[in-house]
């Protein structure tokens, strides 16, 4: 069995910090049905992850993250 990070952990590879924001995004080439993906980010990686998505022209919305939120797989 693999290690599953806590649900509120930053989505940046290797980061185990507490997430404070949600980045909801989609890839218009494959998410044509309105489906979105959600990444969580800590303060250190928020800009990195947002820039990664915007550089690929993926629509992204950034909002505060609360522990009640769910992460899309």
C-alpha cells in the first residue's frame, strides 16, 4: 500500500505543508464536459502552481481553502 498524504496537504510534489488555498482548474482539451480538478497549495507553492497552470492556458480559480473542502481526483 502506498502513502496517502493528509487531505489538507499542498499538492506540490514532495510538499507536506498545510494547504491554505484551492486552485480549481481544467484542461479545455480534455475537460469538455465542465469537469474541473482541484489542487491545494501552501503559501510557499501557491504562485508556482498557479503559474504552472496559467502557462498552459488552463482556466484557474484561486480561493481560500478550508478543511471542510474536498479535493477532486
